C-alpha cells in the first residue's frame, strides 16, 4: 500500500493533545477469536439463459484478535469459499452458459489491520471492511460469501460529544468475486480515494456531510467525485409508535481522467416503527448526466434496488426506485426470527421509461444461539429492462 502521507498525518494528529476516546472504526473484534461457517444454495432462473443456475457454496471464515495494550489492537481474518458444484457461473469456473452467482472459490486474507484508540481519536491501518452510513456509497457487501474489503487507512476524531470527523484513504478494493475471477478487473481495483465524512448530532437524529474523491487507476472512466448531505431523524408519535425520516442529496461529477456530465442522487424515506415492526416507503433517484449516470460501485449494492441485483450498475438513463417494505420479528415456539417483504417499481430517471418491478421476501430463524437459517426470494418482472428473473436462497450459518 502507498500510505505514507496518510500515516504521517494520522500520527501527527494522534500525538497531539487532541488525541484523547472515540469508538474505534467499525468492525473491531469483540472476541479474541472467531469461526464462522455458512452454506448457501442459490437458485437463479433468468430468462436470458436457457438453463437456471443451481449454486451450492460453503464459506469458512476464521479470525484472531490481539490487544497489545489498552490502546493498540491487531486483527487478522482468513476466508475460504468452496464451489460445491459447477451448475452456475461463479466468474471463476468458466460456466458462462449459466447465470452469474458471484460466490467464486477463494482462499485469501480477508482483513489484517492495526488499531489505535484514544479518548477523542481512533485510527486503523491495513486491509479492512468499511461501512459508511447505510452502505449506499461505501460498504462491505456482507451478503456475498466473499465480502468486499479495502486496503486503507482511516482516522476518526471526536472533538465534541455531538461532532465526529472521519478521514479515510482507500488504496485498493478487493471485490466479492475474489482472486480467482477470470476478469482481473473483477478481482480488485487500484484506487486513489480520499474520503471525508462529518457527522453532527441533531435533535432526534444526525446530519452527515460527505465528500468521496475516487480515482480508479484501472478504469479511468469510473473515477468520480461525490459530494452529499444526509439527514436522518426519528421521534415518538404515541405510546406505541415512533416515526422517522431520511433525506439525502448528493451530486456526482467525473474525477481525475474521467469525462462526462454530472448527475444527482436523491433519497426520501419515511418510516413507522412499533416494537420490532418497521414500515418503510421510499423514493430513490440516481440521475443521468451527459454520457454517464450516477454510479455507486463500492456500495453494498445487494441491499438496494431489489435483491435480484438487476441494477448493480445504474442504467444510462438513470434509475428511479419507488418502494415499500415491512419487516419485523416473530417467535416459532421458543425460537426467534425475522421476516421482511418489499415491493419495488423501477423507472428511468429521464424519459418515460419503465424498467420493471420486483417483489422480495425473506424469513430467518435462530435455531439456537449461533445457528441461523434463512430462506429468501426475489421475483423480478421486466417491463423493458433486462429479463424476467427469479432467485431463491436457502442458507445455514453457524458461529460456535
């Protein structure tokens, strides 16, 4: 990694009188060791292919953490993914006649970082998972068997109780396709990407301003500068109900050697909550500019715009996603679980374009502590964009 400037800057601030206790960056290890096994069956019936995919994969992940002192912690995590059959295109097995299920075989170091935590500052350097806000722009894609990580340095400062500043430099992204993907650009990308995020607590919520200057050194046309503002808040409406609202606005323009016009992002998402029940409605718009649309390639994309993953890249005419969802808890005997349903209608951001609609549903149950099962489905119906697609997942995850 080429991080001397960031490392020197971080050390200079940490050594100053400001360095006194903030939460360390997300994903700090809570246990000295961890083992996790996850088996998944994924069925994909995409009308663009003659045969459906039937993917069986197994992930094994183990980690070790060591606290050298009250302020210094080291962490290493290894991960292996096995393809248990070849009736799917993993991006590494050459089975192009099947739909893609991006859970390719892998054996790699997933994370390896060093933490320093003071009273008003914290820093992390190394390979790490990073999630910013709701993961719409920067995320770890934890849904896939091989999650996304970054070679990066990050620094958090908390000068007051209400104010938090976060500075990050991304040197490389290790993508979910893993090191065995046949396309080198699907394995990893070299970056020059300083990120800045400032969060301030406001009554009932928070106000976040951010700037992401992402230069993709492997695909120059993918380089972007994104500046945005996100406000989220909630308030008690009655004895049983609580309401909330998220508003977000961002502007994206070409950066470094990229060309094209700028494009806007907008999100409006009200919600109602009663105990474990959460009802949401939303309107998300990824706009289209001259020769390019608003893109979020480093996001946890599976969490947005439908689980069928038809919009991992924003279409040239942009995307409007109007959606409603409900989720909540349940009890089956002594076992607890979670359920979720959502409906999306997709249109273009410009022109009178109809893309399609999607229905999603999931049910997860904890059979006993550390042992979870999940059933999940996505039902996409095309109205001119891509082809009809149905997906079904059955998953068992065990953490001893």
